[in-house]
C-alpha cells in the first residue's frame, strides 16, 4: 500500500488529528498511533508526523516486522525460559505465556509493536467509517495455512463466531470491539445477525452497535489469535497455523518446541512475512523465580521475565537486560464499604501520609513511573497529568483526629506478592511512611493463590493490575459502579458519567481532559494508594540479536537471529 | 529416621528432670519468649519488656546445664550451641542490631561499610542487615520448633499411655491410626496437611504433631507395657485408683527419663522440617525474618559466587542449631549408658 | 511368614483406601475448587465469572458431583489401571508419574550406590574398635553431616562446586536430555545427609557383635584379627544395617522433595509439591498411593530380609 493511496481515502479523523498535532495539542507519537488505528500505514503516519520511522520494513510488502538486519545469519535455536502452559484453545488463554507459545504459529489480524503503534498483520489494511461503527478489513493475499489452504475471510468470520459464542467462555467477548457485535437475548449474549459481512474472499466488514476506535488494537489482544476455519480444540490434535513456525511438541510444565515450517504436502512452504532466521524456538519451563538462574547457567538464551529483586544478579551476568515501560501496577486499594475505610477522612489520611515519589526509588530504583492514586498511567495514550500530589503528615494526623482516631489507628493490608516480592517491599515502604502520621500498618503476607481468593473482598489489599493499552479501558473495568472487578467498592455516579463521556468522545484531546476529570474524582475519593507503574525486565544473551522488549511481554521473534 | 535407642540407665536423666528450680527457670525463659514471638503484635508497645526475666534465666540454665553435663564434652558443645541461639532469641530486642526488616543498602557484601554503617554479614537483596536477620531469625525457628515438638509429645505420650496401659480395643484403634500415619513419608504428610490448613506457625504445630506423635506414641506405649507390670502399679491398682490417676502419676513420671534423648533428636528433626517447609513456601510467612525464609528469598536472588553469603549465613545458622540438638542427644545417651 | 506379608498387604490396601478418601474429602472444599479455577483462569477472570458460568466451569471438569461419587469413579478407574488426568500438566497421570518416578529412580539408584558402601565401610571401621580415635572421628563426622539438613547441604555444595569452582551446573533441569553432571549435586546432597545415620547404626551393630562371646572366643583362640572380622563378625553385624537401608527408601521419598525443588530436578518430589500447591487432586492421589506403597513394601522387604539373614528368627 503506497502513501498516495492512503491519503486519497484518508479517514476524516486523521485530518482532525493532524490539525491537533500541528497546533501542538497532540503529541507526534500519539498521532502516529492514532493514524495507524484509523488505517493509515505506519510508515506514512510516521512521515506525516515528521518522525523517523523505526526500522520497519518499508517496501511494498507492508510487513509489520522490523526490517531485516543486513548482518543477520540464518539458522540456530533460540532457547527461552518461560512457564510452559496448556494451549488447548487460543480463544480461552488466560495468560500471556500460553500466547507466546503459539504466537509464531497462530497469528493475529494486527500487531502492536514495541512503539505502541498497531500495524496490519494478517490484514493488509483496514478502513473505518466516519462514525467508527463500520470497519472493513482487507486481508493479506497469499497467506497460506500449514495444511495448504488459503487464508480467507471465512477464517476470520469463523474466529469471531467462536469468540462471541458464550458457551466457549472466551474473554474476547469483553473487548470493546467484539462486545459491540453481540446482543443480550434471553439473558444470553449472542452475535447480532449481519454484524459480520463477508464482502469477498479477502474482505470482511464488521458492523458495530457503537463507535470503537481501538478495533485494530483489540485484534492483537493475546486471545485473539486466528485459527483455521476447521479448528476444533484441543490445538495439539489439529496443529495448523499461518506462521513461520509450527509447534512440534508441547509438554505442559516441561517444554514447547517450535520448528520452522519448510514444506507443506511436498510443496515448499513460503511464509508471507518474509525471511525468518531461527530454525527452532524452544520454550523450557522454569517458574518465574528460576528463569534467571537458568539463564546464568547458560541453559537458555533468553528469559520471559525477572523481578526487580533479581536486578543485581542480572547485572552480574553477561547478557543484555531489556526493560519496557508499562501500565502494570500495584493498586493498594481500600474498600470504601468496609470499616474503617467507610470514613473518607481515614482513606484521605492514608494517601496524604504517603509520598509515592519516595516509594518508587525504594522499589524500582531504575525505570518505572510514579503513580498518582488513580488508574491511568503515563504510558497510556489518553493520560494527562494531574496536579502533583504532596505529602502532608500533619494534615493526615488532623484528619485522623477529626475522624475519631486522635491516637492514631492500626490498619492491616493483605499482600499476596502475586507479581513478585516487590509488592511486599512497596507495602513496607508505605508502613514506614504511615508511621509518621500515627498509622500502624500491619502487613499480612499471604500466598498468591490465597490472595486471589479474597482480592475483591479484603478491606485493604494490594492487587497487581496488568497492562492495558488504554486508560479508559482499565478505569471502566475497575471502578465503574458494580462491575465485577471493582475491588474497592467505589460507586460514584459522577465518576461513571465522566468516564462514559470520555469513552464516547473520539477527539483525542477532549478525551484526555474528560478522562483526567474521572481520574481526579477517583484521586479525590482516596480509594487507593497507587505508588508505582512498574517496568518489566527480561534478559537475552549477547548472541541473540534483535530481541524485542514489549510492554505486554509478547514475543515477536520473526527477525531475531543468533550469532 | 525416627528410630531411637532407648537408654535404660535413668540416673542422669532423672537428675535433670527432677529438680524444681530448673523447671522454674525453664518456664521463666520459655514463656516470655513464646509470648513475645506468638503474641508480640497483640502485646504491642513495649513488647520486648516481657523478655527481661528470660535473659538471666537463660544464662543460669546454661550454667546449670554445663554442670550437669560436664562428664560429656560432646553434650557440653551441643548445649553451648543450643544456648547460644536461645540467648540470641531472648536478647535480640536488646542487642545493638539494625532493624531486621528495614531496607538499607541492597547487596552489600560482608565486612563492608556503606552509608556510614558497618555490615558484618552484608545485606540481602532488599538491603536488610543479614546479621540482624540471622539473630532475629532464630526466634521463630526455636519457638515454633519447640512448641511443635512439645505438643507432639503431649499428644503422643497421651495416646501411648492409653494404648499401652488400657490395651485391648484402645490399643488396636490407636495403633492402626498410628500405622496409617507412619506409612506416609513425612514430607508427603506435611505437604498435604499444610496445604490444606494453609501455611502458618500454628499449622506447623498441627502438622508436626501428626507426623511425630505416632512414633512417640509407639515409644511410650512400649515403655508403658513394661512399666505396668511393676509392683508400684499393682499397688496402685489394688488401692483402687482410677486408671487416669495411674497413667498420670505412676506411669508418666517413669517414662519421662528415657524419652528426653528422643526429644532432643526430635527437636532437631522439627527444626529441619520447619526450615524446609518454609523454604518450600508452606511454612512461616514473611516479612519477619526466619532462616527458611531467608533461604527461600535468596535462592532466586543470590545464585552467584559474590552473593552466596546470603544463602550461606542461614544455612550455617540452621545447621549449627541442629548440630547442637544432635550433640546434646548424643552426649545424654553416652552419659546414660555410662551410669 | 506368608501370613505376615499378607497381613501387611491387606493393611496397605486399607491405608490407601482411607488416605485417598480423606484426600478426596479435603480437596473437595469450595476453597480448593476456587483455587483450581484461579490457577486455570487467573484471579481476575474468576471474579468476573457469574455464579452460573462458574458452575458450568465446575461441571466441565466434573467437579460438581458429590465427592463420594467422584471417589467411587476414581477407585473404579484405579482398579482398571487408569490413574486419572492432571489438570495442571494437561495429560494423563500414569505416563506423567512414570516419567517422574523414573527420574527419581535414577537419583535414588546413585544415592544408594554411593551411600551403601560408604556408610557400611565407615560403620564397620568405627565399630571394630569401639572408643578408638578412628571410631570417635567417624562418629563425630557422621553426627556432623547428619546435622546439616538437605537444604543447607544443597546450598553449601552449590556454593562450592557450582558458584565457586564452576565445576558443576547450578540447576539440574536437564533440558538438553539426561546429563550426568547435573545429577552429581543432588546425589551428593542426599548422600551427605543420610550416610551418617546408616554408618552410626552399622557401628552400633558391629560394636555389639565384636563384644559378643563367640568373637571374643575366636580372637582368644588366636585366629587372625582380619579373618575374624571378615568371616565371622561381618555377617552378623550387617543384619541390622540391611533392614535399615531398605527403610531408607521411605525416607528418600521425603528427602527428594526439597532436593528436587532446589535443583529444579523433575522428579517425584517436585511433582508432588507442585500438584499439592496447584491443587491437582488426581496427581496428589497417585503420588500418595505410590508413597504408601513404597513405604509398606520397603517394610515388608526389610522384614523378609531380616528373617532370611538372621537364622535365629527363621528357626525359632
């Protein structure tokens, strides 16, 4: 797809966004992401923003992968330490790890790169109607399944029909794009007739009930891998994909072996995505604690991730440490309907006595962002900074006294360390700060599995939230009145209204302001202490070239090569 | 590994178990320590004040112990090791140590100075002082280990007396249950029980009781079978005493001596069990320091020669305590055989 | 003798029945089911489930029927040779358990191959001359090594041989197939803990034999000391250690848990721990059955061996 072609059919919103960028109200990076979502080729979008495009293949093939390294050598096996999980049905994956196992076999319609820009993958390009309610995906031609079939619109339709089947229990039904294709019928969700329209073999159109901007982004959510139209779970009984590799062995808790596909039914297999360099990708099962040790012992070439507590160890090992900024966090929330937090003054005293900026360096000395006691992260494209928080110990004491606790108060926080021991470190730092305001914080450390049993009910708990691409997404998942993941019991019509308005607004700049309003309401209500947005770390040996860091820890090894 | 030779000569053991002042001193040492570790949070404020009487009591007990054990060098060494840790446990809050839970300077190697503080044993991955954690860590191991062993003994001895003295159906049932429990490998039993109850100090007591009581019951049962044919038991029976009275006042005092050696060994096993279970994530929970926990936390952060002190310190500490218990048992056995 | 063996076997089956029923009851609690759901779907997904979809999730795994019914099914399957299915590893239990037991078997083989000669020789040397310097040295060394718990010796060995000298690998995950070098540290760890105990028992038994009437007579008759020890004392002195060594199998099943977890060696112990924490009921059940069977069978073997080796019992 050439730039000219794009501009001729450019979505009016792109023009709007361009104007905003030119007047300085929209950053260049965000413009690129925004334009790409609206169907502008990433290269063109970078050009329009006047930014240097990252080394992504710029040729006519319009590939989402980085450009080939001129020094790259073909061959070799990449061994990665990661939990090896069950991969029976890609639509019901619960963890990123499982999707990494299948990622080089089962591919996605779109692909979000480390630069947070979404590029077409199995789709060649897409178009949105002016009201963002009709989306047309033009599928890439010449994509072959490993059984020799052509990849067509039928495959895509089959997948959407599976996801919207409530009996399957796929979490994809909750994506804003997919949920705009279903209706409630007799208390059961089902696909609306005519929501999916096959235009021709390689064109498919989706008619949505509400405007959705993030459609292409949703199509890289980890359970949206596209399977063959004849797919029946479990996956091992019908290994078939469009990727350059296929899984030859998957033993849960032990190993997952992927090999390059070279031929299909006697014919040489030609991968649509250009050259791939590795012969094989091996995943070996190591739990989170032992991956780094396995790496140090040179059993593996790369690892899925390691915790900040292992940083010194990592630094002492020969290899490249790769960090990515994320919206993963620790939300130390107080249930507004549980004593003593029913009194807003108590909650306020807690947040006032804590200095988030002082906690971050204790927990994550390098990288990461300081939280602002609401749930929109600086990496979110719809983030807008609020007035900086200041610590006020005396004020906290006064509030406590006013609330009937003149001699201080004793609180207990449940910590499950579900995402590593840094939760406890953060809680301990909070404890030390709260002491100054006369608040005694007991830290109740419980096993991770126990924590997940009580995470929505405990009066005061530290919950890890994963990265989500948009601030509105996570705010509506976690703080809207009565939603299942509303772990704080927060209920504010004012907040809900602000959030609704933000979600319905497509103008990026206006949306930011509206979301900031919702964030301000949340912050003022002192529902949580959100000290840190954590970075994620992984590691690869020096012989691994082009190992990408991705904020959601998705593995994209197409252009990785071993020296 | 619960097989124990039961010594027959009771004199040293009797000397140990009879005098009243010793019992008073033991209580003076033990109760404050237990109260401090188990209920320190509930006491709050100046909880460490409860430990004040325990410090002199521990020292006096040590002196008395040395005098009683002077015949056996091995036992004296064992006693010294055990009392070193006991003394550390009761005096930890009074020693000039850094806060064991406070992060100061991560990954400081031993014998170096940082932030104007000298770290004898370095700091761990969070920057907490290793020396302080090592010393504080013995509290929980000792208190939970000894409590668990004691409870196991109470339960085991009770069933052993009933089974041995009353015989008949009682014996059949109790012995069958004991056999069932004994046919599980200990670790399997621990894992199943703690996984069901959830990891905590109190639940370790329960698990250790399940695992150890059957073996104790067997020993006590054997002794009771022997003792119940003695004249003084017959005398009590003819006096028309209640079986409960006979079990508690006639049988119990006479089985006490032989099981002291077994108790020392069992203290060692229990310490191993607690440390191992905590390492596996089934035992004591953070954040308070504990040797098993120190190993668990360091096992993923310190797998490098220059950081290996983080693993070495707790490993040596726990080994020295267990060595102490085992040497004591050895010395006691040696002395009782000699008498 | 046969009657004794039969009695033991009946007891074993009874114990298995009781313990498996108990385990089923334990793992039937709502908390355990919830934990299983959390493991499979993730904590966030589970709390978003409606009551109805949670129920259908339970139904899909057959967890909605009362546990006695599940237990009856399970017993039926066991009797027909089907050990069940592992939720965690997503494969039938039988081949999984067989794999892991084989790995632990390899470990156990080397442990015994090293531990038996070492402990017997040391025990005999110590017991030959009770109270001598060599006796006291050996006794002290064995108390010392037995006092170092497996976790501590695993650490010490790793620090010295893997981290310090760099001779051996730190972990024993064996991802590239069987590797003998990766087996050395786990084997040494187990041997160091166990050999002292067997050596001490051998010593006691040997010392007892050496003070017995017939050995004294033999020595007084002027037979060479060496020959007395080799020909007369050893046979009798080894009866007790033999039974003890067989019983070590039972201990090994406990000991391997921490060693396998520490060294990341995929054996029976690691499987058991992972399954219990998951909770993967049918794997825990199968592991428990194996453990009980090993415990009881090793007891029977040790009894039989004792009878055969000790003529006084056989003819009495």
